[in-house]
């Protein structure tokens, strides 16, 4: 397992785009009171409003009110003609109607439609700077939601360069985008900038992006320190615990990761939910990884991994699955417990999507001289689909040979000889069998 895979698995579920569903559309088409400019230093020339018709203004505000109140049919009926340009001579009214429709599409899950429609609104070019740049930022968020990270980064830079505005949230968003683009040094710089801004309200996702970016740039100690500090603030938070453990694993500090997770388990932080299941499984995996790295601890760690999984299953945190039972079997094999491994693999086999576990069962049954059972398990592996088909035929051949079925064994070895992976061994077996007639 790649050392970074665990932290990426955690991060994938932890980082979320901070874009509220049910976003409110802009209204008050012709504001009566002059408000303080939000973008006073913008380089964009402020266009003149062309909304002169009271009828257009009334229709626009009525349509936007309907959109804000969730009256989709009414909003669509009023805003669509304005957006098409057939219901008004005002480009400003057309642009705001398009924006209203874009938000409705986003809230309905049509992100691509929202992007296209909002871009049309921006491209008309008649919005006041405050409205334009707020919607430009929203457009960037829509692109991130659609995983269009490179265009989102370009849009964000345009927003900042033309609007001449810097905010903590904008740098947090930039760090998110940089991370998704695997621009890890840039992500570190952006998140660090976000955290230093006067208006910063730090978010958990910022810390997660920063820790993961440190890990990806070989700064595992910084990632571990950061994640551990976050855990200290929330000692019973399963996500914080998972992130801290993952950072320690990334830094190859396996004993420290084990100690942290065991402390959490003893304190009751491994809840009986999906997060708890992940913590149990990951603790078992860390025991096995540490055992692989330190042979003197291999047997002991394997038994501890088995015990952790058994504890999770007994408490109802871990639900039965092929992955869990196979992991139990792997732990048992590592610890030299053949019977325990066989029992675990036999539970995993019916739940597995292919025949790989059945092949493991067949191998162990063959090892235990359970020839008839091994033949059946190898047959199950072949029929269910197995990557190493030649190996499955060889195992079945040996199982048949153990039952004195030499003709069946030869037939299976001939099939194994057709697989490049097992061709040499199978042909050698066949040659020896031919010479011993």
C-alpha cells in the first residue's frame, strides 16, 4: 500500500467545497441607497446601468423573489423571457435574470448548466463592479464544484487581479484548487496566506489540505505535528484522529500512529459508525505495516491486528465484508495461524466480487491436505473469475493428484501450461509426470 494512500482516502471525504446549497440570487435591481463599494480598487470600468423601465425592474425583482422563495415554476416563467432578451430592452435585467436562472440550476444539481448560464450573465458585461465580482467568485466556486480545477484557478486569479481584493476565504479556495491540481507547494503557500489574513476564520479543511500538502512534499513531520495539534483541540473527533494517524503513517511513524489510535480506542473514540469502522480497520492495517517493517514485531503485531478487527466486529462497528474478513485472514497468515486464516478467508470468499479469496482458501486447504475441499474452492475461484488463472489450475491439479485423480490433474496442468505466468512450472510438472509413467 502506498504510504500516502491512507491520508488521501481521509482527505477525499473531509475536504468539501464551501458553497451553500440554496444560494440566494441578487435582487434590488436599482438600489436606492449608495452603499460602500466592496471593490473600490477594481481595475474594471464601472458600466452605466441601462435599467430605466419600471416594468422591467418590477418583473426582475418579482422573478428573483420567486427564485429566492423556491417558487421555481414562477421564477422560470418570469426570468426566462428576460434572460432571452425578448422580455426587456435592458442588458442589465437580462444579466441578472440569467444569474437567477444559474442559481436555480445549481440548486437543482445541474452544475454544468449553472456554469454556462452564469458565464452568459458575466459576459454581457453590464453589471456594476460589486455585483460582477461577487458573481465572478461564485462562478469560480461553480467550476470547483464541477471539478474544472484549471479553469477555476484562472477565474480566481482574474477575480483577484481585476477586483483588487484579497480575502482569507479566497486563498483557502485557492489552496483547495492547488491541492486538487497536485500543486502542493502552491497549496501550502495559499493556505498559509489564508490563515494569516486579518479576516481569517480557519476551517478544518484548510488544515487538512495543508497537512496533506506537507505530506506530499516530503514534509511528513510537519504534517504529523499539524494533524496532532488539531487532534489536541478535538480529542474525541474521529476525523481529527484519522487525520493525525494518517499523517504519522505518512511520516512512517508507525508506533506513534498505533499509540495514538490505541489511546483513542481505549477512550471510546472508535464509535459504532462508518468513522469508527475506518479507525478499527486502519489500526489493524498499521499493525501489519509496522510488522512488515520490523520483523521482530511481525507475529505479535499480526495477533494484535486480528484482535482489533475481532473487537470491531464484536462491537458492531465493523460490518461483515470481504475486505474485512480478508484482512483478518492476512493478519492470521502473517502471524502463522493457518487455521484462523482459513476460517477468515472462507467467510470472505462468498462476499468477494472475484475468485481471488477462493484461491487463497484453496491453497490453504491444499496445505492442510483437504484435497476435495481444495478442488471445489479452486473451481469456485476459476468460475468466479481470478486474475492468476494458471495458478488456480495448478492448485486444482494438485488437489486432484492428492485424490489419486492423475488424469484430472494432467488435464488441469495442461490448462495451466497455456498461461504464460505458470507455463514453465506446469510444463516441468507435465514432463516429470510423463517420465514417471
